[in-house]
C-alpha cells in the first residue's frame, strides 16, 4: 500500500510540475507577444526569441524540458517546496528582464517619435513670405530721392517681381523702389508682388532752404565799407526769397538796399537780412576806433617780494577797446605775476617785463623786485654818539675829511657838550675851525687812534657807497632785460577734432552714381577729404604750439552702416575729448555743375553760433586768398524746427561744441579743378584751412 501510494503521489507531483511549467511557458509567450509591439525593445526580443524561437522550436523546447524534468523526477523525488522556490526565482528573473526591456523600449519609442516629428516638419509646406514698408509714412522735401524701404519677412526667399505705382506721380513717383519727391502734397505709393498689395503714404513739402551770407561778422574802422551778399540753395526754389536789410544800430553801422555796410562810429551793431518771410541771415559788425594812446601810467617800478600793486594803463580813446581782447602777460612769472585785471604780485628778486595787449596793439613796462634794505646803514648813527666822548676833542676835525659830510655835525656837537653846555657860539666856532686845524696840525697817526674809532670809520666807508649803488642798479637793471620788440601773448591751449568727411560705405557726393561726382583722376569725395584732413593735421602740429588734434578717421572706413548713426558717433568723439571745436572737411558738388566757391556750414544754436561763424569766416578769408570764390557762412534748419539740418552742426551743438563743415570748393566744376588736382594743390587747401583756424584761436607759431 505504501509503495503504491508513494508512486501515485510522485506521479501526481510530476504531472503538477509539468502543468505548472506549461502554464509559465504559455504566460511568457503571451506576455511577450502582447508587450513587444508597444515596447519595441531589441533586448526583450532577443530574450524572448532565445526562449521561444518559433512555434516549432517552442514545441521542441517544451519536449526537451519535459524530458529533463522526467529524468530528474526519476532520479530524485521532487519536493513541492523546492518547486515553489524555483518558480519564484524564475518569476524574479522574468520581472527583472521585463524592467530592462521597458527602459530600452521607452528610449527607442522616443527616438521613433522624434523621427516622425522631423519627418512631419520636413514635409510641412512653407508659408509664403510677407512684405512691408519700413516706414509707413515718408516725409520728403521736393527734389529729394529716397529708397522706399520695402522689406521681406524671409530674407532667404527668392526675389519676386514688384509692380510699383503712385496715386499721383506729380507729387511723388516711384521707379524700381526709388521714390522721387517732386512737389508739395500727399500721395500713396503701392507695391504689388507675390499676390500681395501693400502701400505707404508720402508727404512732400517745400524744401527748407539753405541760406548763406558772405560775412557773418565784420570789424571795421569808421568810414570803412563792406559789401554783404546772400544766396540760397536750391537756387531754383519757388519760395519767396525777396531780400531786405536792417541794422540794429544805424548810428554805428548802416546798410543800404544793395547790402553795403558803412561804419559810422565806434560801437557794435547787428545787420539782419530777411530772406522772404521764413529765413534770416546775420552779420555782427564791430566798428573800432583807432587806438591813439596806450601806455603804463607809472612807467617802470620797483617792488619788494610779496607786494601786490595795480598797474594803471592810459588808453585813449576808450572806444578803441570795443571788440578787442585785452591780455596781460609777465615775461618771468617767477619774478612777478600779473592777473587779467592788471594786478602785479612780486615773487622774488629780479626783473620782468609786464605787457598788456589790446587787440594787436601793446605796451610794456619793467618791474624790478628787490629785497628790502639791510640794517647796516642804521648802525653808524647808534655808535657815533658813544664813541666821541672817549676821544680827544681835537681828533674830531682830523677825521672829518675822511668821513661823509653828514657825519661831521654829529661829532662836533659832542665836543661842544664836553667844553661848554648851552653855548651855541661854540658850535659855530668849531665848524669854522675845522678846515684850519689840518693846516697847523699834522694828522694823527692811525696807531694812536682808538681801535673802536677805526672800526666805525671803516664801516662808514664801506656803507656810504651803497646809496649810489642802489640808484645805479635801478638805472642799469632794465637794460639787462630789455623790453622785447614784440612781446608774445600767452599761447592758447585748444583741442580740435579733424573729421575727414564720409569714408568707407559713405562715399560722399558720388553716392548719386553719376560720374561727374568723381575727380578727373577718378577720386571720390571721401578720398579728397581724407587727404586734406591728414595734411591739415600734419601742418598744424608742425608749425603751431598749444594745439591738440584728434582725428575721427585716418583710413577709408565708416563708423556705422546707418548714416545718421555714423554722424552721431563722429560728434560723440568731440564730446569724449571735450573738444574746443570740430572741423569736418568736405568738397561740394551740385547736379548742374555750375556752382563754385567755398562755404562753411554753421549752427544757429545761440551757445555756439558766434564761435562757429567766427571760425568759419577766418577759414573763408584764407581760402579767398587762394582765389576761391567766397560763398560764405551757411545755415539750414531741419524742417520747421529750430534744429540744424546738417548732422555735424546739430549733434555738436547739442554738446555745446562748435561743429562746422568746410566745403572747400566744388569739385564737379571744371573751373575749380586746379584747386585739388594735385598733391600740391590739396596741400595749399589744407594750409589755408589751418591758417584760418590758427588766426581765430590765436595759435602761436613754433
């Protein structure tokens, strides 16, 4: 019974193990079949295929597994607990493999999704580019040209044909994107391209005139006359440019209808030229009286160290100083200094020349600084009364001839006091006996004289020559430091910014694409301006002192691809160096090639107007000496504002720095080609510009 029961139990156990193994195999099969499509993990596939390669392979594997299990069960009885442990281990291994499979599958799934998205993006059709005008409203002056500013949202897109049109071509027309403003008014420009239609508005107004006057300031003597001339650009303007004149003080300077100024008497006046109703030009006139008297009232003087003294100057007539700079100078500040009010302060012994300049006239005097006199001259009087009582009364007359005449009365009263007090007759007798005693009595030997007496006489002999010596020094010292024939005023210290106009992308007047904008040698305006600016810098540094030159550019370069920003940067350089002024060198050109002459563009801002015009006039004076026609000082406002039209004028004025534009001549006019067609010609222009600058700032030549 026991054996049968044991055999049955063993058979049941083997059967149960086989069933369990079959169940596990089926579960793994179906689990892998369900999860693999979602995971897509290669490792899981390999593990699964290793266990079950194919349907046929799975059957063979199952049979072999059953065979192995049968043989095992035959050799050793299987414990159900052991079977459960084995099953648990198999499940653990299976779960670990499943986790690994999940991770790898998720990574591959993400990669597949990204690939699908990229494919979708590549296949997605591009949206067509859009177009717009950078400025929806264009403000132009009649005669101006400007690109329309049409831009595309996709710069990489292929160009497409554009069909342009203007609602009123008489006001503004557009050709190939270039807008041509013709007359005052408002119109609409339209662009049709790529199935789109866009438009912008154009407002055209009458151009702001540039007005210029040949002299913006004059210094005249009574009776002198000067012709004023006014011009406008464009010359063919339709605006009212009728010219009329008036003087703020006709008693000082009068002007007639033809623009001739007549100086009447010393003083100042402003001449105003009214151009139409909207424009004005100015000329400030100073009438100078002839200086007849200029001299120091006190002449040459002597002072002691530490003393301060005012030096009055006779200047007549008083009107002769109007409009003239008054400058004081000391040739040796270490000896004595002088302020600009004429107050001299003595510093140390020596001689110095004090000069005062009134315009181009001057006068000078010599200041001698001396130490105060020493106490030696005061010692003999203190010793004289004490020594005579010890001497015999008869020795006083013998010493009289060797002593100064002023000492004889001091010794004689001393002798009178010893003989008889209160008898004035004794004094008279003693005085008369002085010349007779040397004749009857021989001179007393020096050996018999008291030692103290000898010392006193020695001191007196040494000190007595000092009086004439001091007087002689006062007379001779000025000759050791003679007054210079032409004393030099203090050298000014100025910092100037030299700007070579245009450069790099900004070629100058040649930007109009016309060959007439080039020189006969094929040069552009930017080439000429750079050469003149460099020549001017070299010349002024070589020949003048007290001046520092800053260049905006020394090569063919620009500061920004935006022209407005480019000009702002140039003016910012002047601000950075706290410049005294900025001079921008240029050459002019005009479409009809007929204009000629030199012009200096200046600011109208009050804080810099006088300095700008004064500097410009000095430069024009020198250019006129070369034979270049003087067009004059020009100003132009930006639209209806009070701002300057030209950027150099406007931005420098914003920093309160005089900024001028020097148009040396018209390089498109054949008549003016000789002024710049060679290296020497350009050098002459540069030197003329520099001499004008040096004249205005009073630069001292080296």
